[in-house]
C-alpha cells in the first residue's frame, strides 16, 4: 500500500468515526418507551380537593418526565385540617413510573408514612390510568385510578381490598383536580 492510499484509508476511518460519534447524542436523546405514552395526559401540576376519605384535604400532584423521558415521576402532598379532635396533618409521597419495553408499565410508590406499594399500570382507554398493586398473601391490595374528563377535570380515586379478597375494592379516597396553568416563559 502506498503512502497516499494509507492517508486516504486513515481519513476514511476518521470520517466514519466522526459520523458515528455525531450520531451518539441523538441516540442518547431517543424517545422514551412507547408504553409510557398513554400516561402523558397526566404530565403537569394538578391541585386538588378531596371529596371523601380521612378528611377533606387539599393538595397537589405533579407529574413530570425524567431520565431523558425513560420514567415519569409523581410527587404529591395532601394537607388535612384539624377535625374531630385530630391534629392537622400532611401526607407526602413519590411515585416512579417506568416501562419494561414490550412487557408493560410498572410503578413504585413511597410515602411519608413508610408505605411502599408496587403497582402494575394499564391505560384501559385514552385519558385513563389504573395502578393496581401486586397481590401479596395476607396483605391488602390497592388500586389508584385517574380519569380525565373532556371538561379538563381529572378524577382520582384510591381503593383498598382486604387481605384474602384481592378484587373486593372499597373506596378510601377520591378527589378532583384541574391542571394548573403552565408558568409564563
């Protein structure tokens, strides 16, 4: 091989390497898993007022995308006024929603009371999400639901099924939210 052929070969290798490296940022910023897309209606800040359960609390849930759209996060709080001899209280929680490509969506919930709940997640129709906890022998089962109405009102509900009856859900909390306006840029 002549010196000129060696230079051409080296330049071709450099151009190929540069083209590969130039493509890496677009690969790193590829769209998140398509399994999360049906839940995108939840993205935003949702102030709410409770309609039942342990007090008529108020709160806010904020759904965001994170890790380059690979997960969704929900952070929320609810504040309950003092009533019936009970002091005022606050509940905080965090949920991480993630997808296993081709296998569905999962969520892990953590709260300020020490609860940890593992959910499977489905979207039975546009604007709806159902989070159902895994069945565990001797433990209650939980179901969290969201339904967005055409009016823009998001209905939320949390139900509990007793141990030994994993489908016998009974309402525990319900609330309504309306998405907060996005801040001006």
